[in-house]
C-alpha cells in the first residue's frame, strides 16, 4: 500500500466513524425527544386496598381521580373541559375554581361555562395496583371490575 492509498483509507475510515457517531447522536436525541413529548403513558396510582368501597380519590399530580362504585372502578380526568384548569372534588361532584364550572359525580356538566363532561381514562387492576393510562381520553367511563375483596374496615 502506498502513502496516497494509506491516507485515503485513513480519511475515509475517519469520515465513516464521524458520520456514524453523528447519526447515533441524532437518533438518540430524537428518541428521547419523542418519549418526552409522548403524553400517552401508564402510571401506577394506588393500591386497591387503600380505597374505600364508594368514593373518589384525587391524584392532582396526574390530573386524574379514581372513582369506586362497589366492584367497579373508573378514572376520571380532573382537567376542566372549558380551559383546562384542575377541578376540585366536592360533595356533589367536581368544581372548577377558574370560572366556576360545576360537574356531577360522573363528570356531567351541571353548569358552565364548560359545555362538555369531564373525560375518562383507561385503567387496569394489576394484582391489586391500579394503573391509569394518561394522555388518551374517552367521553364515557372505562369501568373495570375489581376482583380483590375490600377490607371490612374500609367497606
Ligand atoms: S377552566 Fe374550568 S371553568 Fe374555565
């Protein structure tokens, strides 16, 4: 191999290595950016035995509340359908402190300015722990039947 050929192979190999590293950096950056902006994800919320037989347990950090009606469990969004404020859980259902929208116990609109009901999330009961899928919302409850017995003191 002469000097010219040696230099050409060296430059060519270095160029390929630099190109490979640049592509790897670009793809890893795209990969992490995509996961950062993807809002559809499953989050663990609550062990089932910490919930009473009937009632609402809010998880404001995830903008969702678990509703339990006997053996049925649902996950309702706490995002107001007017402009997205976090609604509060109140005796008669949900109340938005921003502009006063009032929602019933299943998220139905009692009074505006919100004109549509609170949305619902998908959930699963995985061996007594409740997982909720954030990001994707449904217009009607996505009830799941819970199989686990309720502790007597909470029933
Ligand atoms: S954001 Fe809830 S009433 Fe306006």
